[in-house]
C-alpha cells in the first residue's frame, strides 16, 4: 500500500503517519517528490486491521498495490490450473462444451435436450433445477426432481451434469446428482454459499456477478479455494451496462485479463450475455477466438415453449451447426474440441 | 404486453401470432399503422408460461407493459404502508434515524457507539455481526456473540436493533436479538433468503443491490411480501457507475421514483454510498430534502481503528452535529425527527 | 507517479526503470517491501512525454498521483472562485436560479416564459437556440433569431440570458445576445469549442458529460481557464447508468466532491437528470441541501405543446411553487435566494 | 408509438388522448386489456412535434416503436452497403486492415510506421494530427504539418490515409491529405461536425461514443447520410463501464447487433478498447470471429517513447504476427484479407 500525502501536508503529518505504521509493526519508506510526498508501507498490510490512514490529517489517499487473492492468482500457479470433472479436463488444449436447457421442465424435455447436445458433440449437460427468478411469481424450477431427471438423461447419453445451487443446504442434495455445481451471477458474493461449496470439494462453475469487477470475481474464487477446493472454473456471462440492445454486455476482454491475473480456466456463456438466440453464434466464435477454455450454451428441444428465457435458447440443430463452426475455428487458434 | 411486428412481416405472420395467443387462452387486438403492425395482448400474460413471441417469424420485439410486483406497488396501497418496529413507526411524518458501527468489534466499542448515537437522538442501533466481505481474509464479524453485545448495548440505551443476516439459517438466531433484520446489497437477489425472512415475519430493511434497477428491487420486496411479511423498508445505498470519486453513486432520484411506484417506506444509507465520511453530511441532507423517510449512518467511537470500512464512519460528535442539521431541515420539508 | 514492479521482477528490471527515469531528467525513490518493489518518481512527470513504463520488463503498473488540472483546483483558490455575470454573483451565499424553456420556439412563448420565471424570482433566462438533437430529423432550434427573441424577452423582464453554443463559430454571434454561454453535455470534450469559449472571455456554464468523471469535467474546465477565462460555472445534469426509471441518474455526490477538489461554483440541472417533470421538485431540494450554488430548471408556458423535451418542463406556476420551497430550505442550509 | 394508460385511468382520460391525436392528424387504435388500456398511434409520429402524452391525465407512459434513423437502417439496404475508398472496398468479403501510430510525431516516425504496417499487409495508414486530449497540457498533435507527413509516408508505401478531424473548419484542410476522415468517440454527437463531414462527401470512419447506445450511434450516422454522404464505416472502440481492468469494455456484441439493424460496415478498434497492448491480439481475433469487417490498430515503431497512448501501441513486428493470425482466422469465418 502507498499513502499519498496532500500537497499542503506538514512534516508533522508525515511523522504521525509513520508512527501509526510503526505501532502496527510496519515500516515506512518516504519518497519526497517535487509535487507530493509518498509513504510506501513495508510489511504485511493485514496487520493494519481496519486502521484507515485516509482519516489522518494531511493524507490525500491510500493506493492498494497488491491483489487480495492469492490461491486464485497466476503467480501461485504460472502454468495455469487444470480442473478435472471425472475424466473431463478443463483448462488445457481441449475446449469444454456445455449445453442444455435453461430449466429442466420434464423428463421428455431434458432427455431430448441431452440427446441433442450429445449428438452435436457436447460433453456436459446443463439445466436449472433451482432457478433464481426476479419475480416470485415466475416458475422456480423442479428442484430435486429436476436433478434426478437430468442425471438420468445425462447417464443415458454419457454426459456430465452441471447445475446451479442457490442455497447452501442444496449442496448435499445436488452433489448426489451433479458432477459440477454452478454458482450463479446473483450469488457470486453469497459468501456463505461460496464457503460451503468450497468445503464440499465438488468442482465449481463460478459465474461472474452482473456488475462485479474481475478483481471481485477472483476474490469470490478465493473464497472457494480457501476452503481447499481448487476445482474452480470461471464463467463470464455478460455485465450490466447502459446498452440495452443485448440483455447484458459480453465482456470478452475478461478472457485475456483473467488469463493474465489468474491460473483458473475461464469459459463463456453467450446465451445470458446476448439474451437473444440470433447473436449466440457470433459471440461464441468471438469467445473462443479470444482464448476462452470453453462455452456453456442454452439449448432447448423447442425454445418457443420453454418455461424460462425462451428467447436465448438454441434448437439442437442450431447448436449442432454452431458446434461445427466452433470446431473449425478452434484449430486455427491452437485448440481442439473435447 | 405488446407484440410489435417487423416492417416486412406478412399477414400470415400476424395470423400465426394471433393463433398462438388463442392457444394460450389470450385475445389479441390488432393495430395496423402506416409504419408498423402491433398486436396488443388481451388477458393475463402469465398464461403464456415461457412462450416467446420474439422467436416467431415476423416479430420485431415484445414490450412488457405491466410491473411484475403487486403487493409492493403503490396501486395496492395508495396512502403508503407504515412499518412498525415495536413502538417505532416508519413511513409517516417522523424520520427514522438509525446509526452505529459498520461491525460490532467489542463490548466497549458497541456500548460507546450506542451511547453516542442515543445521545445524538437516534432510535435504532445498527451494527454488523455477520459481515459479507469481498475477501475471505478480511474480518468476518463476531456472529452471535456480536448480536448479544449489540442487544445488551441497545437495551441499556433504549434503542432498537437492526443487523444483517447473510444466510437463511441465521434468521432464527438473529431474530432472538434483533428488532429488524437487514438484507444487504449483495443478497438483494438471494431469493431463498428473501423468502425465509418473509416467513419469519420480522421487520426487514431491504438494501438495494449495487446494480439493481428500482424494478428489480421492488420485485425483491415482493418476494418477502409474498410470504406474508409486509414490514419491509427499502434502503438506497448507492449504485455502481463509472464514477470513482465516491465508493458508489447515491441515486437520490430513487426516492421520488419509489414513492411513485411503491407503497413502501424508503430510507438512505449515505455512508456506503459515499465511502468517505466527509461527504456524509451533504448526502444526508440531500436525502431528507428529496423525501426519504429516514437515514442509516455509520458511527464509530473511534473510526481510525475500526476493523472495517473505517473511512466511511463518523464519530459520535460528528453524528450529533449532523443530527441537528437534519432536524432543522426536516421541519422545512414537512417532516419531524423521531 | 508511482511505478509498481511485478512480484517476480529482477534487480535488473528495477535498474532499467531507474535508468529510464534518469534519461528523462527524473529521480527515483526505491521502496522494497515484503510483497512488492515500488519506484516513486521524483520530478515533473511531464518530462516523460509519452514514455510508458508499463511496457518495460518487470513493471506491473503505473499509478498516477496528481491531478492534471491546476487552475480549476481547490488548492489554487482555497476560498472558492466567484463568477460574476454583470451584477449577478455566482458562488457565494446567494443561490443562482436559472429557468426557461428547453428551446426558444416563438416570441410569444419566450416572452411568456420570461415573465413567468421572473415572477417566480429567477434571475437568468435559459432557452436553447442551437439545439443538439440525437436525430437529424428533430427540431434543431431557431438559431440567431431565437437568441434575438430571448434577449428581447430577458431585457423586458430584467433577466440575464444563458444559452448553448454547439460550434465555435457561433460564439461571436451568441456573445452579442447572451450574458453567459452554455457548453452542453455532448460537447464537454469538444476541446476546440472549450478553447474558443475560453478565448471569448464570456462567462461559461459547463455541463458535465453524460459519462464523464468529475476529474474529466475539471480537466474540461481547465481547457477554458487555460485560455484566461476563469468565469466558469459547473453544472451537474445526470450521468448515464443502468437505471432507466429516470432519464439520467443525478449524481448529487458530485456537489461535495467538486467543492473539495475545485474552486469553481457548481449548480444542478434537475430537469435533464430526471427527464420527468414530476421528479424535479424532489431533486431540486436535494441539490440545494447538498450544497449546490444554484439550479437551472426547464420552464415552459405550455409544456404539453413544447417542441422538445416536453416531459421535463415545468409550468410557470409549478416553478413558482418550487421556488418558494427552495427558498425556505435555503435558509436552513445557510444560503439565501438571489 | 404506443400510449399505455394508467391502471385507474377513466374513459374520459382515454377520450382526451384520442382527441389530442386527432388534433394532430393522427388516428388511434384502442386495445382494452384486463390489466391495461393501450392506445396505438396511427400515422406519422413526426406530426406530433413536441406534444407529450406523458403529461396528460391518466397516461402511464409512451413506448416508441420505430427507429429514428432511416438511411442507416438495414431495411433501406438489406444486402448491406459497400464503402469505397479509392480502389479499396469496405463491407464485403475482404477485411479492411488499418494501422499506424496514435499520433504523428515526426517524419521518421510516421515513415517507419508506414513501412512497418505496409510490410505486415495493412492497406490504410492511421495517425492523429489533431488530437483530442483530456488535459490542455498534453501534446495536441502536429496538425496540418502532421497530415502532410502522413500523406507523404502513405504515398511512399501505397497506403490510404485515415485521420481524425475534431472541428468542422479542419475538414477542408484534412480533405486535401486524407482518403477518409475519422470522427472520434468524443465527437460522435458533435452534430455540426457530422453535418459538415456529410456535406464534404469524403468517406467517414465514425467511432462510437464512449457511452453511446447502438441506436444513438446509428442516429449519428444518419446525420452524415442525411447530407448525402453514404460512405460511412462504423467503428466500435469500447464503451465505459464499471470495469477498470481494461481502459474501456469492448462491446463485441455490437457487431451482430449493427449487422442486424444497419446496412453500414463495422470495424473494431481493439487498441482503445483494451488500453493495453498485451490484450490487443486476443480482442482482434474475437472481433473478426464475431463478424467485424476490419480492424484499426495502433502501431508505433517504438511504443515506449510514443508521445501519447504508449501503452496501447504495438510494435510493427507484433503487428505483423497478429496480421498473420487474423489472416488464418479470416478464412475459417468466410472472410479474406485485403
């Protein structure tokens, strides 16, 4: 941390800052420029507790220098982490392709979806059983019954299951049916849920909060990892901006930023980003070209009658076509399909 | 809902849309303008389930017309709802003043804080026992022990207690010590928590999510109310924008917007909005002038050594001075102090 | 400026950075912490030209420490600047009240508007003659003819005239009729226009860009001041955020932030912020309570038939009522009406 | 346009709305649903002038249905427009590649840059002569002298010249040296400049404003086209969001959105979006994969000593490598290099 003194600060002000640092067992490095005096803090900032230098006389501002996450950082694992879900490997050359309906609606629906995405080439079946919905009057999901159906469909087709949990007491139940648990955008800072899913040791797909910075996202991953669960895959799904042409704004730059700062794999969800099925192909190709480790895409056997987010789900046929295009592009950017 | 047809849509396209509406038990009203054909949907949109007209041929877009919240709406209670917390009344002429430290840190600290805010004139003691923190390595709160100390301090001074819960299994414990439970900004769309706090029937202080629209906020209130708990007070605490001069951007316009659309009382938290104690007085006065029903402000006996959010906490003395100013302003805008 | 070295940077990397500083005539202050090495830059950063340390080996990032504006800063004029427009004084105890229609539409309309706002108590007549409109097919203003009518109406009522210029070759013409020139939000970074209005020495009302930070805004003011024109009044008029309930989000916190960082007066435009006339009273009171030096409000003799921005214009009667309320509040916050 | 009546509106309210429409020569189509009454407006909305129905009794809101741009719309030219700059064609199968330094700094610098980007395969030389800079104390560009040098360098290498104008009286001068004029992000709503560049009939590269919606951007293009200049190429260069990891957030979704709504070609500027040279390759590939018609990239013979925006400029070598990668990817998505 760096403490920048105000233009008109006195020597006394600076001395008091240095003294306060000493009281907390920290050293100081003074840099007196022509325009500003700067105090570099030596030692572990954590010793400060909540002590705030910005409240001291003569202090202009404090500038943090270090990230607060450690396990999630690139420095801790320069070659990048690999997340294994059974025999599936995420974070190496192979792209991971996840697909399935927004919500599990019936045995027929999830079975048709599973068959469709399997035929296209996907390796993970996605589908919501516990749905976080903006209005209490919207369909809230089939819960455990939905998970059972999804497991059954996935087993029949040889797919892994990834599904969202929205409360910590669903982890045990969901863990019985799922190979990977998703933490949704709205729960990215539900720290209790993050800790519990960290303790559960099941691989986690951590979506970025709708208005979370990359730094906050990596801090959220750190919550999971600090409980000993390093099997975390990040998922960018669009952020909230002023633009309304798309449901959210896909932050494709998050891919190279995350690759630089973190060792964790990152995949893209173009369906929630776009909110409209006709933009999904374009965003999927952009994501893979940018270096994403995979895609999670909403596919429904009959989007028009879907019970949630109908506008953003592809038909299995459209998904199959997209899968081929992604495959062709993957080769050019040094990747291959799972 | 209104369905706008594309410029080049055919009569057949329109007929299919009308047919689809009929299949769902809904009527249609056709409006053929010189520039666009518009289909007004007659009947309850809920009958559509997830059916999405935007996926049909010739459809440009669907425009929702109605709010999804009902109990929280102004129409349901044109005179405005009153929330009672014991003998305290929120939502009428009297302003409610809540104050206390960001986090409970020790018996001494919370007792001094309680005495300070009581002396100034506050009626509610706030203080965090379960702290949602961005990093897993930050101080996470004293939990139940903190609640006990807060209750003790509040009782000694004749104050009500309001404190945050961050998981649904904390509601029972917190309910033993608190007069009002706070749902924090990060949990505004933790729908499970909203439902459970709705079932608990304890008065709720519902903070606005950092990037939630007013409509989403009222939908969140609807979750609580749909479980039978109408004692909900809204709290605006700043939204995330591009501006970094303040921690968040206080959306003071939310006050008249909420007053128009909803029957629920709304208070302002200038501490989290500003993130800097030196802006709190200015924002507090603005909030009351705009029509807010009260203020929740962070006050710490010794802000410099606070264990969290030190920069945004006032001293009891500064709070006392602010309280007087708010009182003077209240009279001019037709309010009075509690 | 501070240069933060990467965790794994070598002594050689640091030496090269110091060497590069020396080549530019700058000194270095080294601070080697347990977690990071930091190089404080000594001397005037301007000597660096465009040299970028972030491109050097081992450099994590550069952190700027100083503002780029000087004349607009609070340090240069700790007591605050006063802007005089004839005998009117902006930036002291008296609030400045500006009002008038969005656009000048006819002699009758502007005369009625002038009489209405004068009767209420305003001292400045506003009105657009050169209108910046999003679509080329919208009404673009009456141009010089409009300015003539506004001058005539203002003279008849004893008001000052403030009106917008959108191109630098309008300054001479507008200067013949106006007492103060407005630079609109869309032109806040039209640097050519800023320079020319700086050279013209006419008082300037500088609106904040719809997505400009306070720092960028003060840099824009610096452009005007650097040409020798210190008569600049800032005007906050709402920023663009994700919220759509209001046209823009009024950033009321900008008032204390500007007061702290800059010596320039700041007024608020609640009409453009709200976009709806029914929220204007609430935001006006909030602005004055927060410490603003005045208000500029849209008033039209017959808002329903206004040729632009009808929804956000008040009737003269509504403005008169609001004026009285603002007057009552002003006294409580240590201000008085002009 | 659609007028939505309030829940409690009366038949009289509705009648008055219909009457007001008739007075303006417009028809009405009434749709009385179980929850809301909706009035569809028949005829050309332009007849309304500024008349605002939201100010009438019983009206909830007005919902616009049509775009305000016509010439820029996809409907007007379903196959897409082609922009010709001499023998170069933008908007068909070939990608257009533009590159060069942020600012022209000297004859040597621009000549080396031209040779470098030509060797890599680019067809347009970019370079700023009139620089819009946030601070008045930053380097403002070499102006006409810079344009001369750029023309000379481009002619020596067989390249087209594209450069920015920031005021309308620069158009004639710049037109002597440039093949294409750029309107920068800060001037996207400098309507006077748009009109004048429209009249000048020189091809235009129109950058998106930092916080402009796609709709506003197309309205800006309409300004240019409404003066008879249809040679407009759009350029997405990142929008302002809360995320600070990149200078701006590249809105890659704008590519499919623009392709759907408009007939104009769209290219991407990854340099300004990223603000850091190390992210440019990733974003360039994403842009082309998403369907962009080309790229404009900052290339400087010696980025470290660049006089502006050093951090985001590539070396000619890095640009050459990137050019090859883009070429490989282009083939997979059905494009080819110019």
